[in-house]
C-alpha cells in the first residue's frame, strides 16, 4: 500500500503540511493517539487495563508515546505489560523503538512500519505471530530473550543495520524471504516450523550457531556478503536447502547435524566449506555449484551420496570426504585439486581436468582441528573405488591407492598420460586353470561375461559392453602410461590384455589372429615363462626320444684309412662310412648310452650349437629343427622373466 492509498481503517483527520495523517482513530475520536489533545489522550489511556488489544495502525510514534501507551497495561507486581493483540502496521517511529517486558496474548504486528532508528525488543513474548514484514528500519533490530509462539514474519523487511534474532523459540514458521539486513545473528534460536530465508540479502556475516530447525530451513538464492556460520546447527526432518545461494565468505558447519540431507545446487561459494565433526544422515548435493576461492572442503562424512556433478572449482582445492558415493560427473577443475577419499565410490565421468587432479584413497580417519578422530557411522567398506573416468582427458589425472576393479576407461582420452600411483587394484579373471592370473579392466570383464558366462563380472545396468576392437587401444594406452612411469613389470598385464583383445578382434586378419594364437600358446605373449619352459621341456624330451629311436646310427661309424708311399712321402686317405639307421626293436634302442648321446645333442641345440655327433638323416633334420625351435623357446622364457622383473 502506498502513502496515497486510503487506509483500511478509520483515518485520523489531522492535516500536516496539507497531508492527512494515516493513523487510526482512537475510539470515537477523530484523531489518532499521536494527535489527541492532552485531556483526550489521558482519558483514553486511563480506560486501558492489562490484557487490552491495541490497534494504532499508521500512527506516528515516539518512544515516549509508546511508553505512555504501555504504562497502564503493566501489572503492578511484576511490572510487565500485558497486551492482547497489537496492531502497529505502517506506524512511523521517530528515533529508536524499544519494547521491553511485554506479554502479548495474541499477535504483535509491525508490518510495513518505518523506524527512523533501531528496533529493540527485550524480554517479550507473543502468544501469536510477531510481524515485521515489509518494515523499514534505519538501525539495528534486536530481539533478545524473546519468545514467539506463532509465526515470525519478516517478509521483504529492510534493515539497514544488524539483525540479532536471539529468540528462544519460534512456535511455528519463520519467514525471512526477501529480507535485507547487515549482519544477521540467529544463534541458539529454535524454530519449530518451516524456516525460509529464500532470497534474503545479508550484507555482512550470518551466524546460526546452535540454531535448531525442526522442519528444516530454506536458504535458496540467499546472498551473504561475509561468512556463514552454522556450527552446531541442527536441521531436522526436511534438511537444509542452499540452492542458488551466493555466499562470498566461508561456510562453517562444524558439529552441525543434518537429519535429512542438504542441497547446494547452483550455489556460489566464495570461501571454504568446513564440515568438521558434522553429522550427515542423508545425501548432500553440490550440483552446478561454483566454488570461486574455495581452498578446502571437508572433512565431510556422509553415509549417502555427495554430488559435485557439473560443479566448477575456480582455484586450487583440497576435498576430504568419507561417503558411500562421490559423484563428479562433468565437474570442472580450473586449477589443481586433491581429492582425499575414504570408503567412497568416485564417479569422474566426463569431468574436465585442466590442471593436475589427484584422487587418493586415505587409509587414516579424518581428524578435527583439535586433533580428535572424526566418527564415520554407516560406512563399512574401506576401499575407495573409482567407478568411471570415461570422457575424461586423463593427461592431468592421478589415481593413487584406489580400487579400479569396476572402473570404466572407454571413451577417456590421453590414457597414456594417466598416472597410477601406489596400489591400484584391478579385477582378476575367474579362479581356475583355464584363466591365467592377471589384472583386467572392468570392460573386458563385461565383454567376457557375454561370451563365457559365469565367473566374469557382467556389465551393470545402463552400461553397454564393448568388444575387443575397442578395448585393445585402452590397454595399449594404459600400458604406455605405466611404462613411462618406469613400471614395466606393472605394465605387463596391460600388454597381455592388449594382445588378448587383438587375438579376439574379428576385424583383424586371419593371419594376424593365427600368429597371435601361436604366440599366446607358446609363451603367453612373451609373459608366461612357465608356459615357454614347459614347451621347451616338451620339445627337448621329444627330441631326445626321436634321437634315441631314429636319430642316432646303429653304431658309430669307424673311419678306415688307406695310404701309399714312394720312399720319401706317405699319402693317407681316410674314409668314414655313412651312418647306418638303427635296427631292431624300439625297446633295445632306449639304452643308457644312446640316451646320453641324445641329451648331448639336445643340450647343444638349445644353445644353438652343433653337437658334432654322427647322426642319421632323420637325426640331422631333427637336430636342425631343434637348433631353431628350442633356442627360440628358451628366449621366450627369458623374455618373460625379464618382462616381470625389469625396472
């Protein structure tokens, strides 16, 4: 209502500078309380008794006039004023206004009132609402040691000074939507109904230390120029909502209690976020939040999900969290970051990493600034599991001491520059002699589950399995990442996985796949020394057996020498008979002497030397083959050992 609108009450007839006073007439008089003459005012005040209703809407007030009005309403014994319902809407106070030691049986309303100074309410209790909606206060507003049994209405109030809302309890709702003030203090207040600060503007700091919000609190689109302190605050039932809030300073939630979660979606936070010792019983969301100068978040302990999806971190930040799940989908880090996690499943899908970002599993519990260990109720699995890095440019990503058994790598780029530090676990194949022990990617597990079934981990709902042609480059890039980090033994399993995917890739040529099958069968791609040695022993055994049965002659040929002499010179010619193939039963060929000769032939063949032994035609060709095959098998075995121990 503007000053030119006719009021909704009987209007005072007093004219001041040509304008009619908006004050409400008193009783049958034609003037408001401020414009009654002395005798009329005295008569009216004398008629008042404790418990009377007051209606002085639009009346101009001073502190002395207010004191005169309340004097007849005070109990003689206690000195406290007792009022029924009090309507002071649109009143105009000159200077400060003080209300002390008053009991309102009903509401007390100062809606749209204008105060030339501050408003100080001390030791006041209202049986109904306390209203300051749309009021204009040139100074501070203090409510000290006050109780409000009904609602507290501060809609669109404009307070140029500080608001100190030290109310013991608000029995129902507390509405501060659209309010503007300097500093705001709500320490220790208990709000039994819904509390809303949506759209409020606090030009200084805000303190809610020890406050209790029974039905939760809404701080959507609130703007706080300084820090916001919620140490020891309790948010029951409906939790807390800070969606769209703009907090320029730190946000402190030490020892706070969130019974139903909290959301900071779309919020802009200028300083640090402290959750030291806070107890969160549900999820916490920071979706699309912007952290302008945040250097530290946490330690945050949450038995549910902490969601940083689409959030933006503008400066270097340290994030400490112990949670069931931490989501960083499409999160953007415009500076360095250290994510120190406990228990959590960390999802980094499509995150934008512009500077080095480290995701590390923390083995020790977080501690408070006082050095006390922070409890972690509801969290049992101590592994930190990274579930996805798909869509991430991994050039600046570091994963340390995390579980990668379920991590999705397909669609990530620059995986060859990914750094894996500490002990990063990957899923093994199913137990049993069919599958070699090695580290495998989750995507290979998903593909093999579609092909071989039991023992391999199937893809979770919503995840499409990828074939060998897609997985081979992923293994190759991860292998290079470990090799560049001087961890060639650790890269061996990734090389094995790469070769496996190439062997199973239907897009590869048949000749390439055949060659890879042979390489796999002989030595496990040069990584399985036992397999190569087994083939070597088998080849040597077969060579020895063939030599004993067919390769050694029946007997060593005796050379025969013949010569001539001419009296001065002797000429000798030695002829060696051709080796005779062995004859007789096979059992008579398996003699110790023949075994010793066969072993000598095989031993020389392994080191690529000729034995010098007389052999049959079959034996000669077998030795040639052995000199080619057996050194190669020995070389594969040595290569496999080297690949496992090289530094």
